[in-house]
C-alpha cells in the first residue's frame, strides 16, 4: 500500500504507510490529544460520529472529537448505556438485555427482567454505575462471526441479542458483528465507544417506563430505564436544574394559571383560546401583518375544503395522506387542507402572469388540519388544528437568491423583536420518499446553499430531512433552557409549479416555470405560543401581555380616581384592568404578579390627592410618585415600538 494521507481541520496532512485508526492519528499529533480522544467526524460536519477504532482511508478529512466538542456526547451516552446495562446485570444477574440507544438529552436501555424495577432501584443502578466508572475498565472492540455471536449469546440466555444478529444476517447479509467489551462484560454494538469507561464523567439515572420488544405490543413486555450522561458534573447539574425549571415553565401549566387556553375531550388536539389567550394570538398576527406590509406580501383567504383531486395533483395524497382528514360530499371525496400551498398554486394559476408580476409573495392565515396520533399530541406544541404565519413566494430563478436573503432578513427582524436571539440554521436535503427529477433537487439544494454562503450564514446539513417536494432551511430556535425548537422554515420547490403547470411570460415572450418558496417564520401560532411561554416563563413583552396594566387601590376612597385612570388607559389603547375588590393591597399585588402583569398602578390617598401613581413592575421594583401623564406616555411608546 502506498502513502495514506489524512487531512485535518487546519488543512495539515498526516501520512501513514497503512490505513490508520482515528486513535493512531491522534497519537501522531500528541499524547494529550490521544488520551482525550472520544470519537471522530469523517468527511464533513454533517457526517455520523464514528468510533475511534475505525480505520481511515486515503484522502479522508478527519475531525477528532474530545470532551470540548458537542458531538462527543453521543459517544459518552452510547458508552454510558453499556455501563448501565452492566450495572443492572451485576446487581440482578438474571436480567436479560435488549437495546440501549442514544436519544435527545440522554439514552435508555430496555431490560427483560423478572425483577420489577422500582424508583428506589434507580439509585442502586446509579451507584453501581459510578462504581464501574471508578473501576475505569478499558473498552475494546472485537469482530466475531455471526455464527459465533449467535451461539455465544444463546448460551448466555440472551435470546434478544441472538434475534438481532439473525435479522442482520437475513436483512443486511452481514457475516460478522462487532462486540464491545469492558472488563468481563460485553455487548453487541456498532459503537462508537470511549477508550475507557472512566472518560464518562457524570451520569444520572432518571426514570422508568414500560416498553414492548421492538415496539410490538404482541411481543415481550420490557422495562425501560432512562438515564443521561455528560462530559462533566457542571453540565449535568445545569441540565437537571433546567429540567426542574422546565416543569415550572410548562406551557400547559402556564396556560391554565394565566387563563390562556383550555382543551376538551370533545375536540382532541383542538385548543380553545380564552379571551386573554386570543389577545396573544391576535397580537402575533398583527405583528406579522405589519412585517408583511414592510416586506411586500399580499394576504389572501383560501378554502378549508378541497376535492381530493387537488392533493393528487400536488402529490400530498401519495406522500402525506396518513396526516390528512377526509370526508365525502355529493359523492365526491374531499379533504380538509393540511397546508396552504396547493390552494395558492390554484390561485396563482387563476390568471396569466408576466415576469413583471414576480416575485409574488402571498400570505395566508388559513386554519389547517393534520391528523396526529393521540399518543403524540402535547398541549399547544402538537395539535390537530392550527394556523401558521404561512406564505409562498413565486419568483423567477434569477430572483431566488434575493428572496432567500430577504426571508432571512425578515426572520432575523422578527426574532430580534421577540428577543429570540439564539437560533441555528439547518439545510435539510432530499428525503428517500420524494417527487421530481434528481437534477431539479440538485438545483434546489444548490440554490439554498449558495444563498446562505452569500449571506455568510453558517448552517448544518440535515441529510434526508427535506420535504417530499423540495429541500428546506429549518430554523432551530434555542430557548432560555437551551432546548432547540424548529419554528421557521424556508422550502425551495421546483416540483409543485411543474405539477400545476404554473407559468409566467418571460421578457422574451416565452412561458417559463416559476420557482416556489414555502416559508414561515413563527410557524404554527399554537406551537409558537407554547414555546414562547416556556422561553419567557410567561413574562411576555408588554405588547403581547393580555393585561398590560392593573390598577390596585387601597380603599374605596380612591374609586373615582381609579375609574378615571382606567378610562384614560383604555382610551389610549392600553389593555388595563382595575382590581376593585375589598382585599388587602398585598393580596392584590401577589395576584397581579401571579398573572404576570407588567405594570401595577398602586393608588392610595396620597396618589389620589397629587394625581400621581406608584408604579410597581412585575420584577417587584417600585417607582413612587409618578405623574400619570408621564406613565401613560411611556406605555404608549412601549406599545408603539412593541416593547
């Protein structure tokens, strides 16, 4: 074999006379790096994390992962799942193991156990895991023939492992499998895994649940243990703190406490917004409408119900029907619309368009209906009926990059106003199930990638996660608890204009196909409100607060003055209330703070005589002897500037 060249992130090159492992490359750079190596990325940031024991090929681009890299958590948690399985079997040797994958924020392992785990057992498992980490056994990888592996696991009574290997032989034609060993304990696994289990610095066993083998309720019932692991205890403590904070911020709890929305079994997945919740909903729509005027959008209204032929034409019936609701009228099959794009295509084609008419930016707050399984519905963040700040842009190919740029500018504008400053952009490429020719997908993916490069926007590749009609940009907002939420999106579609034979007359007097961009910034308003309530812990900006000012009087002597204040606020367009109950002031203040009202105006005899107010903020700060006229002017500015 000739020279094998491995390229590093700084474009330096390491040469070997054989195909080296990741760890060998790390050792060639330095002993400290080799000691800290946990895994690697090969040939791009969008690639899978690989084991440090794999062999690299000539020309591979290598990024070695250590505890400083976020991607290393996958290795840590994958390895910690094995440590948990070993811990369980050391405590209860009769337990059989099945699978233990990494999931968001942690991992789980499913066990076939005659012993019924209890919450008290979780601390036993965690204590045993910590003992194993201190033992710090080396992790080694071995390749076994499939026959040897089946025979070994069957002799141990590990029937689930033997079944997995048989399926790999049948479905993937494998002849050998990888086994990872730590001390005397071993497990079937593809990896990646750490060098020594002591590299796992912090673990926490979280909870119990039931599960069925391979998710099939006709098969063995298992016990699932959830856990998590981090690169250091500080990160684990922060995660556990955020979990507790998340319980307090749960939008379902806040929605009830603040009287914003309710659910009823007569309409599963259909939220009822109260008057206060409707204020938030309408204010968000008004805000987005302002942006539509600023960025050149026109708003339309399209039907709720369409003949199914529309969805055959758009491709939704073939690719999306399991998420749609159907009915029959006059012996014709109809569907409630799951999205606005097919209707907008019909509207586009209703008259002839010239190149001068493009781009045509058309927005629609129409109600959408999508079938969600009952088990996945979750408050406002997963519902069956909702409305989006949905819009479609029909443009010429030469306008495409400018439209993508304008969308990202508009999105940044909206998110800054909402103080949503932390978000990431993902480029989601063609999925396995899709419509259209490969060259069209090439063109669409390149257009998005080139536009982001031109804007200097970093993005991560999310392979295979595009819509069935085109690739997309997914905007992942990271909230105050560092949780990612997919809200905004921009989808580049050459296929639907083709399906609907949409056209415009070019400058050369020829018919051309427009490009269609599907876009949303907030996404589903229901989902957005749920996410935003949790991000802000219910402390909404003044312009979004259902009640912006609450007047609190000490005694009935101030009633006439309070009535005057209330009317002045209402006349100025301020959403104000007067708590005129004969309760102690402290009780009224606590109630207003629980309702998260931004401003409380406290009125006693002194304030009444001087025609002033004491302004109490929801932060508990007091501003005494404030001229009411000055306060009114300030809050009018708050509302004008949407503060």
